[in-house]
C-alpha cells in the first residue's frame, strides 16, 4: 500500500539570521544624518501648538540620545523628552503583484516651554 508523501518541514527565515552583539556600533551618525525630515501632519501640528512637541522622521538606527543631540544642535533649542516608535510600511499593490512600503522610525521631541522651532 502506497502512502502519500509527507510535506517538507517549514523553517522560518528568522532562524537563519545573525543575532547582533550588544555594544557600540561601528559608525557614528552626524546630526544631519539622524533627522531625515519633519513630519507635517494634522496631529503633529496640534502637538506643536498645544504641547510644544515636534515630530520627525529619523534614521532607523538612531538612538534617543542621538536624536536629542541632533535636534539641540540643528535648531538651537533645549530638548526635555524624546519618544520614538517604529512605523511599519503599508502593503501596496501594483497590477498583480503585492509589495510593501519600507519601515521607518518616527520621533516625537518635546521642547522646553520657552523654546520653539519655526519651520511650519
């Protein structure tokens, strides 16, 4: 009696990836490389007028202290708080193929009450 063939075992791709070692990176980011662009949205404009918080798209590898230093150096302001989040890219379709927009990092920077950034 013949049996049906067994399916191959699924091995996830993340088992093949290398695990990063903790410690300092091999390169340093300049302030103009950390901040990519300001995010001018309705929510961001509301935060800048009411809460003195500004949103930026930042380099994916930038840390909170690097973001704080970059904003202070580029705009000559005092930063009190930095909040970051990773935004996942949306799925997009083109004809019959499905793709995905790249992931990016957002930073919400809160300034001292006396400081303000004038780029809006």
